């Protein structure tokens, strides 16, 4: 049986990581790619970790529908970063 107290602790840690580390970095990446910048290897590694963590948190998200809107917004942000970075990379290769 799942322990709701364990979920609460996990959610708290994930939200702290999001607000203190992941979101500020994602916003900085978004600003850089929106300005035409490219992602470096560290940025790509960061995005890979984010996607791995999202997959790991899938069951937790299914148990807590109150987090679905936040997860959707984050997915949209990361998707926008990747899409814009891909366009920027293609443009840089054409130059």
C-alpha cells in the first residue's frame, strides 16, 4: 500500500528542486534560445535529466491530479526550449 506521507515528502522535495534549481535554469535556457542561442552539452544533459525524472515521477503524478496543470506547464516550457533550440541549431548549420 502506498504511504500518502511518503508522497507528500517526495512532492515537497521535487517542488523545492523545481523552484530552486530547475525552473531558474529552464527560464534562462528559454531566454537564450529565444534570443537565437544554442544549447551546449551541459544544457542537453540537463534536459535529459529532466525528462528522465519526469518519467520516474509518472506514477506519483497519476496519484496526484492536483499536480497535472503544473506538469503540463513544465512540459510545455521544456518542449518550447527544445523546439526553438532545434530551429536555432538548423539555422546555424545553414550559415
